């Protein structure tokens, strides 16, 4: 029996690859790297953290071998249709973890390179973790919660066995996509229930905290950081109404402008896959006067790319040799 869907996917993959190769013959591609956290974590089920050592080696290598553009240089190439130099890239970080200010920024400053930090603003100044970290803290940490969970999600009841680690791991992976699809107020109701059930505080861990006001102000004064918005509550925009999307995007911009005293020109769509934002999101980003917006799908950037849907490449906790291999692939394929 032939699996048609995988054959079709394979064909699409080939077409995509050759389009990339032809584009790269016309013009050098640039790439946009996407980091989230610089930290050593015991559990990292979403693979968001890169260790400090790996990050340092990535940066040292990039500085030697690649052109790490400033955000303005990158943006200018696209708005003025100027070709990129060979091996051009920019660095970006999503979400606004405190380690961006404490671990990543000093490395960038020491090498005199710049990155764009997209920050979700709801947790600034609170001790709450992002919801995906709360989910990990509740289900994947070494503790014994009650053996059964009954959870109400927007009026719908779910029932799970949680009697051993394997069962809780399954609940984690089952709940992750369910929680991702909820609006912020429903999400909060879920975590209120889960924290009571597990007997853990709503406040989170120091190791998973997000930036405080002082971190953001420190960043805003550094030549190595450009600050961008990433919605207030880190929501998948496409499930919201026009007005809800507008409020989410505008609020993050205003919070950051108030904190930094600077105009915030950059935005990235939370989660960033093509299904996580829509035409309305792009329209709002333009209406709110952002000059560039990043997505999160795999592709390279050329001077003719859509500046409101910049593709990016997620960096995992790769050792330096693996990192080099990935980079080579991004430019050659
Ligand atoms: Zn994000």
C-alpha cells in the first residue's frame, strides 16, 4: 500500500528545495536564527534551551565565519532590495526569558554583535512562568500528585490517570495542544485548577522566570539588543477576533514602549507557524506601524522576501560541530 500523503509531501519537499537552490543562485540568501533560552535545564520537553557553553561557541564561530548583520542592516536590504553579502544572518530570541538579559546579552556585547529580542509582556514583573513551563513543572517534575485528574476546559470535562510518571508524561503531551488553543482567560482557569490539584504554587521557579522591568531597561540601553513585541499573552493569533488580535499586539507594543521610552518597530507572531497567524494579524502589524515581523517556518531570506513574514530557523541545543553542519545546510540547500 502506498502512503500517498507522504509521497506528496516528499514531492513538495523536492520542489521547495529546488526553488531554494534557484533563488540562492540568483542572490546570496540570508538566514534568521531563532533562539529562546540560554540555560542548562534538566527537563526541556519543548527543546527551547541552548546551554551557555554551546551558545558561546555558536557566537564565536558566527563572528569568525559569518556576517552577523545589525537589525537595521538586515531590514534595509529588504526594504531597499539590496542584495545580502554572502553568509549573512541575524540573531533573534523569542519570548523574553530572563536568561536572555543575564546570559545571552553579555556574550553578544563582548563580541560586539546584535540580536533582536521579541518579548511577551504579560509576565513582566510577575513571578509567573509561561504556560508551557507551568505544564512541565506540574506534570514532569519529580513529585507524586493525586493519581487521577479531572479538568474542566471551557465547560468540557477531561479525565486523566496520573498515577505514574509515564501516565503524567502522556497527560503533558495531550494537554499541550489543548492549552495552546485556549484564550488567555481560559488558560488561566486551567492553571488555577492544575495548581490546586498538584498542590503547587501559581508562582513559578526562579530558573524559568521571564524578564523584569530592570532587565528590559538594561537591554534597551545596549547596542547589542533591539527589542521587539511578541503579543501580551503569547497567544496563537489566528484563533482570535480582529479586535482581540489588535489588543494583544498593541498592548505588548505599548508596554514595551513605556518601559524603554523607545518606539518598538519589530514584532514576531507567537508560535509563528503559518496556522498561528492570518491576514488580519499581518494587517494589524502594519496598522500599528511595525516595520518588520518574523514568523517561524523554515526558509531563507532574500531581498524580495515579505518583510511581514520573515522565515526563521530554530536553533536547538546543538554542539558546535552539529551547529556548523546545520548552517552549511541552510545556505547550500
Ligand atoms: Zn514565543
